C-alpha cells in the first residue's frame, strides 16, 4: 500500500503545535475589537488556527507505476487534499509546497545547468539580507522593496539595459526565509535566490591576483591595511569607509543605506568548503544533479514552524497575511503549476483517506477523490470561477483597513460582516451555477423529437430561478453579486 508515515508525522506535529497555541492562548493578548496592521480581525486569526488544525483531514492518493528494473511497481502518491495553504506556519503545507516546487522546477533548473556546463551561462546562489528589526511586517516590506529597487538597476532601456548587475539575470527563483536573529531578539528576514546569468556577476571586493599573493605570504591573517590597499572600491557605511564589490554597492543603494550584506556564491560541481564525504557524493553526481541539489536552499520552506513559540506564531500569521514568499524572474516565469495539487492522469486510480480524530490516525483508503467528499473544495472551485468577485472583496477590505481611522473600534465588525456577506454571495452563486448546469443538461420533447435547451455557450456561473441566462459576462456578474 502507500507509505504515508511522513504525512502522519507532520500531522502529529501540526496538531501538537495548534494545541500549544491554544494552551498558551496568545489570542488573549488580542482585543476582540482590534484589527491587525495587515487587516486581520480576532475572528480571522481564530479561523486560521482552526484551518491549520484541520489541514489534510482528507487526502487524495493516486495510483501510479514506477519502473523497477525490468518490472513495474505500483505505488501510491499524494495527489491532493484539503490543505490549509499556510506553509509559513503549517508543517504539512511547508513540506508539501517544498516537494511540489522541487518537482516543478527540476526540469527547468537542469536545462539551465546544461547551459552552464557548456559555458553559456553562470549559476549563483545569492543571499540578500537587511538589518534585523522588531517588526516582521516592516522588515519584510523593506526587503521586498529593496530587491525590487535592485532589479530596477538592471531593467531594460530604449538603448539596451542599464549597467546594474541585475541586467545579467536571465532566470531566477527567489524565496524569502524568516527567523529570529542571533539571540532570538529581532526578526531576521532574508532572501535566497537561485540565479542564472549570461555574464559573470561582479562580486569581488579585492583584486584577486594581488590578494592571492598576500595569502601566500600571510595566509588567512592578511593585515587590514593591506587589504584596504587592494580593494576595488569603497563606500561610506555607518560613517566608515568600507571595501565593497560592485554588487554590494548596488545593494547598499537599493536598501537606502540600511544594509550592504549580499552574498554571491558561484555554483560549481563540488561546492567549496564541504566535507570530504560530501565531496565524494557531489563527484558521483552529474553536474546537472549537483546544481539541482545545491538549489535546495532556495526551494525549501520559509521557516521551520516547530522552532517558534506561540506568540511568534500569531505574529507570523498576521504579518505574513497576503504576502508572497516565492517569486520567479526571466525564463523561470514559464514554469507553471500548483504548490499543492498533483492531479492524477486519466488512467490513474485515486483513493481518499480521512483522518480519524478519535484514533489519531488515517482510516482505510476508499476509491474516490477529495472533491467527492469535501464540499469546501467545490466552493473553492466556485471562487476561482468568480475571481472578479473575490478581487472586489479584497479591494473593499483593503480600502476599509486603510480607512481604519474613520471606523475606530467598529472596524472589526465591519470587516467580519463584509466577509460573511462575501461567503454568502459565493454560496448563492454556486447554487445558481448548479441550477444552470442542470438546466443545460435537461432535454425537452417537441412533437416526439428530443431537443436541447435553446442557449449559446456558457459564459458565467449564473442562472436565475433555474433558467439559463445567455451572454452574462463577469462585469454583470460582479454588479449582480454586490447589488
């Protein structure tokens, strides 16, 4: 059958983590009438904790075959489930999004690695860092804005590209990681990027030839005054003249003088400074596999949820609300897919497992899909079809949060009411959608001849009183939903 021991272990961690949150009850520090800076009410926070607890109560397995020598073995893989989709705080979703990201980008990364091997491209792991701070939300915003400014230094111009080092980027995937800094005092968000360029990045601080001569004489203890003499450039940082590379100079400018800490590590077949045992493993790999292995730092989850205390978990939930942690640039934008679903092919059988809370484990698998058992999945499908309504709801919510001063203590009630109104509209539209499908599939008889309903191509999930309404577009749908 299927080995789901890892999923069971993660489910146990998730349950214990939620129990820890509820036992500590960090929500007691939140006012029922308060609204976080990101726009979450007390009820929103409570719901998100419940979502984490119920994550993967139902999972879908797909039956597939893998080659084993001359034979084929049947195996079961997780195809989907009712994931809470909060990888920053949920260990199940963190592991799932990481594994799916590995699968999605494996081919694209290996293709770039082939070009690196053929001397057409260069590969790097770049780590962007900003100064630690007390506010996670503010530090994350600063990091993202700084990275955006850094990329703009290399944007396209009418007469080519600007002279920034980002102009050399041709494919990149970026992932933000958050944790507490040294001593656990302040938040330390940073970004790991896997970057493929068409030209080498200028990341050297010192003249390399002269530095090697000094290393032969002094080893690793080169006097500072001698290093300053061979610096390629220097910048003023916190009132001091500091040696800098071209790329660190641009990062300092992008952060507005906040940080010049940017680490550029070229990717080689065998990474530098690794143990002899690891060197042997990398040497046994192909160059493409080695590059993909080293890319794990970028493809991993944003943090280890189990490392955080309950109060920090609440901070993470609120400050990362509606924030993206993974982004792609250049040729990697073509890589598409879902971080959670791995749909079964037409010839693959699927089974469903349901978590038994009394026994603390999953029950026996039964044929079917998650969608067959989970109504919420159907509602999610409806939301995707009426995405404009969801967008309108988010814009309205954001506008209300921005105008919080006009609402005072009633803002939380207004936001919760708006959310309930939105959910009611979604449920109503789903009901009307099913009525329209039923009507379209219903045949009529005229003079003994079977006739199909007189309607054109279906445009939107909307029908009134069970009657199909042709020609309804999303603009009309939004107007009706909020009328």
